[in-house]
C-alpha cells in the first residue's frame, strides 16, 4: 500500500464526497459524510484526508465528529464503500503479486490500524432494510421463489446484488394484489380504477417512504406482449413513484437514476421511475445512456441547466442503461463506480461536454 494508491482510490470515490477538493498533493478537504458536517451551514467542510508519511498511507479525520478519526484511508473505505474496498484489495494483491485468495482472506490483518480513536467501529454503511411483513405477506419475495420459476430466472439474468432479491416480489395477478392492499380504493370510483389495473403476472417493485410507509407499488409485466410494461398504483395520487427511499442515507450524496432495477447497482441511489430525474432532489444524476432519445435529451438539458452534477457517458459505452452495463458489458460495481466517477460534469463543463456528445 502507498499514499499514491490511496490517492488514486480517493479520486474514485470523491464524487460521493460533497465539496471535495485536493488542497495539497496529499491533503483533501470535503464535507464529512459520517456526521453530515453541519446541519446549519451547507458550506462547512471539516472532513480531511491527510498523509501519514511514516506508514505511507492517507488517514481520515473530521474536525466536527471524532468518528473514525485517525483511521487509515483503507479502513475508512471499507466502511464507506465496501465495493470499492474490494477493488482496492484486488489492486493490493496485484501490487504485491500474492495470490488473491490468501490476500482476501487475511485482508483485515493488512489494514493499517486506526491511530487515534479506537472506539469507532466499522458499520457506517446503513444496511438494507427488510420489507415490512404486512406488505411482503401479500406476494412472494423473489428470494423465496423456486429456482426454476420464470420470474426468478428473469431476475437472476439481470445479475442483481444479492440483497435485491429481498426487496422485489412476484404475483400471478397484479390486480388482485392492488385490490388486497387497498391501493386506489380512496378514489371511490365504483371499481373503475381497479378495472384498469392489469390482471397479469408481474414482478413487484414496492415504493416505500424513508420511514418504510407504503407509497405504492409498481408491477413489471412478465409477459413481453403486455400493453403496459410498468403499471403503478399509489396509496396517494400525490406521491411520486420514487423507488429506494428506504435505503437512503441523507448524510451522503444521493445518486438519482430512472430505473428502479438500475438503482440497486449503485450506493445510496434512488430511482424516479420517470425520465424527469429532477423530480427527486439528489446530488448526482445519471440519465440513461440513450442520447438519441428525445425525452432523455430534454431531461439531460434540464439537469445541466439546474446546475446539478450529471454523469454523461463517453461514446465508447455502448449499453443503454446501468443494468445493461452489468449484464451485457460485464461490469462489476467497482467498474461502474469508476465509470460514473470519471464522467461527472457540472455547469459550464457539463454544457460543453453535452454539446460534444451530441455531435457524435
Ligand atoms: Zn464528521
């Protein structure tokens, strides 16, 4: 390990750190993602990476909270972003030339120990919450489907992270589920609403609030010829179709994408299920990589005009969305994060980049 490898990895996660800036070659300043820095001031940046030249590593400290202060970057990365940490491990054994297995199994021994506070523990990553039983008892979780079930085969084909199988469900009859959950009943329209709900086999995408309240469900048709590929039923007509609120950590930058399935491949990511990504107030926006689609182009222009950060994929990325980058492009989560991190633009730079991409 070395400060320069640490620095290389800092550069790969910096897009997730608000207000990030290298102040000197090995000193970086940013808004502390652990304590959120300051509730009152959006400008305060009290998180730092600084060099420990004796151990040849970067260390972390925050002048607001003492959480993880003195941790080596590697330790810090392990809790901040486990996927990137795995990539870092791979890099380490490439460097050392030792066998991957041995290095990975003993990785904890190789970490440079925290120096200051030893009471801080790994565990800053908020775990994915399980669906409330009152909801999931109405359908079958993908996890519980037999391995040969078509919905399970379909989902596995999309190579979701393991935990996603506990967040999505399946029903034979979508209309029955909407009726059982009582969604739309407040419309009091003599069952007219329900009649329009497709009564077919669907994958269930639950839409939960940050406090795990049911805001609605979305059903993705299993039948390729279904007239409505995605059907949405909301508990309140005013709710947005946002997916992933229940796994958000407000202290960290929030990534916004369009597809609920796509959102599971990125950390702290929500999906608007709508090509107008600005419906959700996030930090980094990743529109689908379909720069010839008019709706998507309009969305991109709105995001750029809003001054928000946007990920614009380079022309050599051929896949239309994040899920395809994983399934067809064979990208790991680390590859994906690197790609996103390397292609974030804002303001004038975003305008210029977009103008270039539109010429391709
Ligand atoms: Zn802090």
